């Protein structure tokens, strides 16, 4: 079943339970994370009333209840978004999401998608489908190079916005890049996932990617001195221009980490029901 709307409330029915170990740097004991239902979403995404109490979507987003939330199709000039309805209030959290980027093109494609932890929400704009001059953190999964770089594309990078600084679009965010990595996440045969872990106590944010095989995680970057806004929302946005791709969100799992100390995070077991 597929729903196409310009503005709609989304829903999550199927529960995903994960036993996740958080190993402290100085200890061997594991701590179980607490699932955060308000910021997690899975197939079929919507309930019997074709709504969801925790997420909204809009723009050109399409919901396929059996497959994905498609932020943009593989056609030019699209822009779509998926945003939490409530702010993310956890001091320490982990967001693990599965995504897929593919299309018919084998050459120049784009533009990519973004993950947001920002004060603003659901404002369509030029930065991967979101507003410019945002306040908070943006992580960009960029598949199209606007300028020349020493690294290849696709490329994943982070920018901290202060509400006044514009995204450096001509140079693919280079002027304000906090960290980044080359990442071959397009048209993969294995599920592609990203895992973002934030500790407000140490002000560290850790970004990992799974692009080669299941449960094989590679660190993309670790950011220091990251202070998120006092109120911020979780969002996913995408846009296409003359170049284009399908940009899909398959699932989002958010967990609260009940620790303020430094820690290393690893998934030890995962069960779908």
C-alpha cells in the first residue's frame, strides 16, 4: 500500500526490540538502553487511521507501508521530509536508522539526504531539503560534488549551525565541516545503516556506518564539544535537482542511554517481531 501526500501524520506499528550493550570505558559491565518510542518508526509506518502520533512527513515524501518512507523519487526537483513531532529530550541517546539510496543512474546522481537534530522542524529549504541557517546539528549524506575536493563522493559530513551561518553549498559544506568520511552507501546489496551516539556529559557525538556487511560497523567521525540546543527535533530530509535518486528511510530506532560517563557503544543482539 502506497500513500502520496504533501502533508500527513505518520505512524509506527511494528515494534523493534534491541538488546544493546553499553560498555563503559573503565568497566566491563553492560547497561541496557531504554527504547524511546516517540522517536522510533518502523513498517508499516501508519496506523488504521493513516496517521502516526509521533512523526509527520511532507513535501514529496511517499509512504510505502511494505517497504520504506521515500523522501524523494528518482526524478528532478523534489524535496521531502520526515520529522519527529516531539523534541528529543534525552541527555544521552543513540539513533540507529536504516536507509537506502539508489536509482537508475550510473553516473552523476544526487543530491543526497540529511539527518537533523535542530531547534527548527519541517521547514523546506535548500540544504538537502531543509531550511538554511539552522540551529543545531546537521549530518549530510552527500552524493553529488558541487566543487572539487581531495576526497571522493558519496561523502558524509557534519555541521553545527548557530541559526545565522549559511551552509556552504558551493563547496559542499567545507567551510563549516566538523568531521566527515568517504562512504560507499549508494546501491548496496546489503542493508545500509547509520548509528549516531551522543553523550551530553562528555559533549561527544560518535557516528558509525554499516555499508559492507551486516553488523560490520565503521567509525565515520567523532565530534567533541558538541552542545545541542535546549530543545531540538529529530528529522530526515532530502532533495533532488537536475540530478536525482531515490532516498529512502527504512526504520529509525532511538534509545536513551542511562549513563553520563564516557562509554563505548556496541549492539550485541537484535530481534525483530
